[in-house]
């Protein structure tokens, strides 16, 4: 951030340590749900306030209220220096509130540079004949991209070609060119991987120095403790406690979030694979960013696929499940070579794929839980082409109970928290009774309690003899979850690790190494 910008920020915002906002008695009720119930909370200039809680605790609701996206049912939020409580998004912007969403606002038809300056372009200044045009290909644009780890991108290239992590970092780059005194990061690290977190830390450090109050909403407690000065813990719409990060630890926060201490994840039972035919064998696979990838997955085995953004891990996941046609190589199921040119072809071979982008690809937004959970297995519930509605409802109720999904059969899936949406997606695909399951970032954007549920499901699949491939950018997650871990770099598998004798450092160093 430039000195000029810092001076401008200091002139308009509160001084370091002064109150930046205050929420008093804030309530937000939806039909049948109290998302927030009398919240009192303050944030201060030059600090990072993390807001933590289980799915449905009210974290994102609070973020939306502060940003003016939602209006409180009762109570008010005051932003220092603004004449009255914030009532809508336009007033929040005028008050100096900048919100960065979990799903980044990127215009695919715009260039990378135009997306950096999107908020200025939105104001219409560049369309006035007398206005000075914004140079979206300027040295300043390239500097801003460099600051968020995107210095390798050309400002003139299309934003539509970027991956999820790059899109999120591009969205975050706007903080450097937008005036604000409060910045909300609502699950913005959920779609980024570990190598970009350092860029986010650097961004937050610059913002703190400029006197910004940063609200960090996250499920990743390791990131919370790396970034936050204070931690506000919500449960069931109420503020449980505000802690100083330096005086607390993840176990205390977890216990406050879910009302009990979370049991450590037990290692999976050893997989008996000696002398058995692999459920899936991949040889010399080419597709997307993947080049010459080969591996096996046996029955009862959980294999992790780890890599940084652009390593090719998701290309492998999509190519072996029919989401995209492989450009070369072979895939065999129980020793028989198969051609998986569509998800339907994969499903016919009892292969299921859980996408990393559940909101875009995981469920139908206009469907309720019942419709989404039964979508893939409707033929099984039909007679003479007509779905047996009673049988469908009965089975969906069982799935809701089995997977501990909050909400009934008629609840719209889009209205659920991230963790419950993920459980709906998992239930939908496991209802097909697959032999091989590929889970791409299965715990992205969900809290520690829901993560524990997902981990138990994955271990349960292996215990029942299913073959499982978990694709993840979280090294620690794979070390506790898997029997073996394959590390990808530059489109290839470069090393295999036994989680019993490996560390997070081993995986990250291997993924980052430039020696091939």
C-alpha cells in the first residue's frame, strides 16, 4: 500500500486502537431461524478480529449485516465517523466498509487488470468523457498483482482462465486500490491453498499498518491464530466469548464453538492391499494440467493427492471421473480398461466424484434437500418411469438422519450452512453405492465439527472396502486422514509419503521444490 494511501486512510478513519465499529443488541431472524440473537461486539482500528463458530452460528450473517448486505431485525451497527447506523450496502460502502466474499466477484469477460480496478469502473468514472481513464495495464496494476502473489499474470489476459485460488487472490487485490477503514474477509481463504496464505498475511499486515479494522471469518483455526489479535466465538447466534489470541489455543476455541472438546482424529485402520487387484489403476494420464500421472487405489485404502494451485491435482480428479475427457493414458477398473468420457460413464462403473465447488456444481440451487439427495438415484426409486414419492421421501429422511443434516426434506439446500450443504452433496453421491470415491477439497469452507463428520464418513467408506482418493491443498488434513499421500508438482506425481513418517513440512517442501 502506498504512503499516499496510508495518509488518506489515516485522515478519514479512526486512529490505531480507537473503535472502528460497534454492534449493539443485533438480531437477525429468518422464518423459523434466529441467525443472530442480541449480539454486542466491537472492532478497533489496526487490529484483526476473528469471528469463529460452527456452521449456522451466525458468523457470515454478522459479516453481511456489517457490510449492509442484510438489515438487522433489531439492534444497530455503528461505524465510527458515519452519521447514522448502516442500513444497506451503499451506506456501508460510504462508511468505509469493504467486504471480500468467500465466492469472489470476478467478471470472466474482463481482463485481470479490469478486475483489479472493478470497483472504480463500477462507479462510472471512466465512462464520463472528461474523466481521466484508469489504466488497467499500468505499473500500479502489476504492483498490486505482485503483492497478492499474482505477479506472473498479465493484466491484459482474460480473468475467465483463472483457477479458484487465483480468482480469490485477484478479488483481494482490490483492497490496495479501494478506500476503506473496515475490511471483512468472509471465508476468503477457503478456496486458496497454503502458498497463497502468506500473501494474505502480507496483505493483512499492510492493512493493519494503515489502521484498518479487519474482520476475519474463518473455519481454519490455524489461520485464525496466525492472523488474529482477538477472537469472537459465536454459538447458536449468540456471542459466547471474546478471547485474546495470544492467551488462547485452538482446543479452547473449538470447545467454545461446539460446546465440547473435539476428539483427535484417529488414524485409519491399516489397509490390506498386498496381492489384491487395485479398484482403480491410472497409467500415464494426460489431461488439463496433468502430465504422465500413474497410481493405484485399492479397496479399503484412502489415498491423498496433495499439491499447490496449478499442480494438476484437480485435473487428475476430473479426468478419472469423467468430468473431463483425458487427453491420453489409460484408466482401469478392477483390471479392465475403461473409457470414462462422461460422469454417467463413470457412475456406470461405480465411480463417484464430489466437486470442490459445491455451490456451482454440487447441488441444484432451486431444489430442496429431498430433490438434491435423490437426484442421482431417481431411476432406482421409479416404477414404469414414475418416481415413487413416498419411497423417495422415506429414504431422504433416513439420509438426513444418517448424515446429521440440519433442515428437513423440503428445506432448500442453498439456505443451509456450508457444512450442511456439503453433507447433502456427500449423501447424494454415496447413495449410488460407489466402489471408488473421489473427494476434491471435501472440507473446504466448513467448520471443525462438520469436518469431523466428513472425516468419519471417509474412514467409514474405507472400513466398508471402498477405494477413496482425497484431493486436498491442506497437508495436515491428509496426514491424519490417509494411508498414503501422493504429492504433485508441475502436473506430475513427484513423491509418495507414508503419513506415519512424514510431516506437513515434508509435503509442502516437496510441492514447492523447483527441481524435477
